[in-house]
């Protein structure tokens, strides 16, 4: 047996006390034979009466721990001998494998002092077969994917909300205020030209225009919510309601010119006693202009969502019929009556019309919006287009029907009136156009709803 400080004959590595193999190359140490020192080379079997070295679960855990620390064979044997089983010391030689079969020479008995064990491997060695599978670090770090939020505001949601606020202010705030210092002597002149002093609201301009603006505001609000919920028709409803709001606001700003024109005429009347006429355009007036401008912006902003909506699967024949109905509804207010001409629609100061410039512009905004929103909405054959048509047609249809049945004190039709006609009258062509547009819209919506039942992924 080599003394401490001896070296391996093969690799010159220093040998530990009592080592039988070199820890570096595994070469047997010269002079170290089998465990029983039998010169024949045969391995002695343990005595049957001697206590058997049992590998207990505690020893398995201890062995795994020592493997990590890279212990050698002698250290393992000495540790095993120090353990007891039922209070009896383990005096028999340590035997790897079954105690009742000879040692298997095919097993590689190279010392394990140079083997490093990974943490995951040692945990597998110490874990029993019935233990649950450990969770890997990668699995512990994974977090569940967050669900898609039901409500996600978009740019169109913001535009729709701002449009609603501006339009509601215009519907409720003071539009203009007319005051005069003229005495009772001028009362007869004021009555003869139709002067009315005081504060004017939107309902004072026409009896049905407030509800028309409210319908546009409702469409903007619904569209804003639907857009945030990912509905493709939501942006279309915002765009169409924006056109409708612009038309109502433009028409209202034009109608304001009538009382202003009367007040200006009264101020030019000569009188023995000097007097003044004060005309104030209030918050509601500027809100109308703002609501109209934001409505136009909402329409152009929504066009981007129309391009993104690629589900153009609506019936093209139904869409073509709807576009024709929308065009008829837009042309209806422009058809002259017996006393009017077509040129009255765009010429200022004619004998037949003599519309104020602001009213002519506002009228053109409403008719143009009705044409673009209706025709473009149908021909897009998309759910976006259905929303745009609904927002565009709601206010004009209300104005046409209430004027046709003379609902309210002073209703007006789309575009105020036909050339040469009265503001309290509406042609049958306009009524047929708006009703047909709404009917075709309902049919196209039913078709789209039926298809969504089979393919609800894109709505």
C-alpha cells in the first residue's frame, strides 16, 4: 500500500492515503489488490452471517450530497461504515448492487472525484420515483398572457367624444342675443319687419333642428363606444354622424343670419330719437362652428378605418340600390318648385331665393354630407359603411318626416327648403329618398348580422 505522498506510476498525480485507484487517470495503484487481498485475484464474497450493507433512503440523500462535493471511494466506504442499521454497525464491506450476486466487472468503477454534478441532476438523483416533477425555472418565470381588454379607446373614440361635447354645448347654450334701446315709438316699425329681441336658442331657429342635432350627438356617442370595443362599424358611425353634425351646424349658423339681417335692417331705420341695436353671437354660435368643423374632421379620420376594414362581403346589388336611394335623398332638396330654378341652389341674391351666404354654405354642407355619406357608405360594402349610412341619414330623415307631417311649430326640411318653395314644405322625392335609404340600410344590416352568426371573428 502506498504511503501518503506517493504518486501514480502513470500520470504522476499525488495519491491520497489508502487510494486503490488514481483519482486523475483511474490507473490501479501498484500493490493494491482486491478487497480481500487474495493473490488469486478473486473477489471474496461477504460472510452470510455478517450484517448486510443496506442502502437506505437516508444513505441515498447522503450519497447525492457527497457526489456534489466530489468525494472519493474510500470516503464513501468510511461514511457507510459509520452508519448503523437497527443499532448494528455496518462491519461488512460496502457492496454496490445486489448483495446476493457477484460484483459486475463490466461496471465502470472509475473514481468520481473529478465529476461535477449540475443542480438539476442532483435533485433528480435525490428525488424518488413517486415524487412530483419539479417546476423548471423557465416555467416558474412564465406569466399568463393578459386577456384582451373589452374596452380599448382609439383615436376615433377621442374624436367622437370631443364632437359630442361640442355639439351638446351648441344644442343647449345661447346662440345670439339681440337688444335695442329704441322706445315705444319704434315698436310699430319693429313689428312690421319682424324684429325679435332677446336671447335665441337653437330651437328658436327651427322646431325640429334641436332633435336633429341630438340624433347626431347620439350617433357620435354610440360610435365612440363601439370603436373602443373593436367594432368596425363604430368608426363608420362616427364619420357619418360627424357629417350629419356638420350639416345641422352649418344649417343652424346660416339660419342665424335671418334674425341678424332683420335687426340690421331695423337699426338702419331713421328715427327722431337716436337708438342702438346690439347683436351678440354667444357661446352656442361658436360651438356650432366648432361642432361642424370637428364633424368634418371625424369623417376624414374615419376613412382610414374604412381602408383597414377588409371584410367587404355585403351584397353588392343591395349596396347599389342603397347608393341610388341616398343620391335621391340628397338631390330631393335641390329640385326647384314651380317658382324656382336650378341656379338658385348656388347663386346668391337671386329673385327666387335671396339666401344669406352663410345659409347657402350651410345648406351645401348638409346636402354634400348626405351624398358622400350615403353613397360612399353603401358602395364600400363593409360594416364600416353601414355605420356611416346610419349616422348620415338619421338627422335628415327626421327633418324630412317632421316637415312632411307638419310636426312642430316651424319645422324645416333637409337643406332648409327647395328653391322657390317654402321652408315648411318638403318634396315627395326627398321623403321617398330618405325612407328608401333607411329601408335598404335595414336590409343590408340584416344580411350582415346573418353572416356574422357564421363568422363572428370580424364584425
